[in-house]
């Protein structure tokens, strides 16, 4: 009989240490797996986010999500509902089915390379700071104003952070592997009329938009950059981005295009709504296939396009809402260029009606 307590104790120990599920520690959503055993159980502050993760991993609701298993997930697409129209912070956005108020727990998905969380009402993205394997990140259409968690995400190749109330983009300066950067329409939507309205987005006003793009100067691998609808007056930081193929700069506040003079790999250039009068620096951009000059009402002189030997048959030049003469439009058309102008323009017989 004296051996019975010993046997009971051994049985109890076995229940604790021999049973995997009993031995596993359950983490708090804010805990990091790096501080715990690989068998520890990952939890999330947001039940729907956890559901999205489990679905991506083909895990049932009762299956254990351990740290080592969580680290194996490479792709998570958990964006909210789509939008009727791209308007940062306006009622035009379709409400997502569920807002992610807290991303805690996602920091343990350390194997993620591809993450999409657009239109989820996010404001705090600090749990993303440790996801250093990310190469693609889409946070389009949220309420993010602080992107300092990006500083260590140096493997990012494709980053989409448009439609967020950003003013400071300095954390992007070290993301030198970026090829694609979409960060258009930042700031806070306040309604009203915008004299630089374009692409059908009339009646918009934004405050606190990005004005300083100096942090982009080191991102020399960029091939696709979209920074339209900001308040950028100086394009100098773009002068060294000589790998760019697509550049969208519509609805800003610059008038000097000289920093673009050396971007000879450009094929698509959007300059809509910037009060341009001088496009001389474009004369050497011989790879241009599509040039958008709409909504520059004081633009008359397009001699640079005649001097550019690369613009010709099959290329597109948008001239709606400019003051370019019919004669010059006809000269472009004679080069085989598709010239797009107003539907009822008096020049329409010599151009493509749009």
C-alpha cells in the first residue's frame, strides 16, 4: 500500500507530460512564439482573423495551431469587402464585413511572404513589425497613419498602402528591394471641390497628404510607382529612379518636370492635373508608350513630343482638358499616335474621340 502514492504521482506526471495537448502552453494574443516552446498554442485577439488564418491553413476550429505550425503559413489573403470607388476615408467605401481592431497574434506567422489586409479598418499595424520574410504587403484602404513597423521589412518587393491617412513616409527609406509601390491618395477626406480632380474622381478634397518624398530617393529598384493625389511640389527625389517603367503623378502640385529628364526607361507616365505649362524634359523619354496630360488647362506647347524620336505609331497621348491647338494635335496624329481629346472637340476629326 505504501507504493500507491508513488504510482499515483507517476500517473499524474504522465498525464501532464505524456499527453501532448495537456502539456502545450496556450499563449496570450500578444505573446511571441520566439519566447516559448514550438508546441505552444497560438491565439488571436480577433476571432475572425483567426478564422481567416485557419482557413488559409486548412485547419478546423478545434485543431491545435501551434507555434511551429503557424510559422509554416506563407500566404494570407484576408482583405475586407471591395469598394465602389477609391476615396480615402469617404462614405463611398463599402463597409467591410468585419473590422480588425487588433492584429495581435499575427506576429507569430513569421513565415508569411504574402499578406493582404486591405479595407479592414486597421490603424495599429505594430504586430507586423516582426514579419521580416514578407515580400508582398497590401494594406490598401485602412486608417493607418504610422508605418514605422515597416522599417525592418527589408525584403518587401511589392507594397500597397494607398488610401491611408499618411503624412510621414520616412520608414520606407530602407526598403530598397521594392519594385512596386502604390501609395496614392493619402490624407483625410473632407469633401468639397478639388481643382485637380481627375479620372472621374470629382468633388474631392484631402488634407494632411504627403508632401515630402525624399525617402523614396534610395528605392532605385522601383519599376512601378503610384503617388497620385498627394501634395507633392518637388520631384527631385525621383531623379535617380532610373528603373521606373510606370509612374503615376496625377493631382499633385508640381510644375517642374526636370527631375524626370533621366528616367529614360519610362513607358507609362501620368501627369494629370498639375497645372503644367512646360513639358520640355519629356523630349528624351524615348520609351514612352502612353503619356497622360489631361487636366492641365494652361498647357499649349508640346514641342517636346515632336522632338522625341521614340513617340510614334501605336503610342497614346491624352490631351483632354488642355489648351493644345488642333494643329499640334493633328501633327501628333500624323505620326501614328493615338491622340485622345474631348468627345465634341473641334479637333475630333483628326484625333481619337473619347
